[in-house]
C-alpha cells in the first residue's frame, strides 16, 4: 500500500462525496470516493496526517486545509471502505462493525500504519466482545491476536492466546509466519494469565 504519495488533484471531478464534517477544510480522495474531513480531527488522531499536513514537510503540505476552499489530497489505499470507516469513527459518526475477520485484519493493518489504533480501540473492543473465540479456527485466531495486539485489547489478548495455544500443535507455532506480529509474540505457546492494567 503506497499511502504516502498524496498530491493535489486540482480540477478532477468528484464522483462520490461524503460529508464527514459540514465545516470540513480538507478533502481526501480515495479512488472514486471523496471524504470531506476536518484536518484538526485527523492530525489529533493520526501521526501520519500530522506529518503530511505540515506546511514545510512534504509537497502534500503546500496547500493547507481551508474551509472556504478545501484542497483535495489523494490517499492511495487498497481498502477504501476500511479507510472510510476509520475516518467516520474519528469524526464521531455511526459505523457498522467489520463483517469478516479479514476486514478486522485490514482495519488493524491500516490503524497500525496511520497510528490511530488508540482512537479506535473502544469501538473494536465493543465489537469483539461479542465474539465466541472457542469456535474460531487457528488461522482466524492468528488474525485476531494481531488485532488485539494492535488495539491494545488487554482483556481479550490472553483469551485469544489461550485458544490459539489449544488450536495449534507446538510445531505449528514454530512454523507460524506471523504477519506482521513482532517476533517476541511468537516462540513458546502462551499460558493463560491476566495482563496488568495500564
């Protein structure tokens, strides 16, 4: 995913416009979708946008947000629906939870990249609290442990780890290609324990 190649689109026609902020000062173009957003909301939530919108950082920052004439900045994103969901949550708008475990993986990957996992952690925790981990396959649990790690779900991480340890043989742990889990989370299958509260 090449998300750091944004640029002003000039007079390119807008195909699909979604007003996430009625006083928005920035338009994000993701494929045919265009999101009218608040640059303040994005910069407070995501280090990526904080850097991108600096006036002296990159070419992206040359045309500064302006509510009277919002500049259009392109975001090259392979999962526009997931990106839109993130932006809606950041703007305190209602959203439907992801429909599949793959959707949760995409959400975790994007939030990890943009640095906004903390801002979405409450939503993800509420969505995942409804899941029955005992009926999940090992590959599904592998994805969910990554999701729990990204969003800091200390209440779910040990439960997912325990179910994953039950679902996988020791040799499978050694062969598990964790993506993109830090190596320290591999190794010995986890034992059930309680995370210290932070």
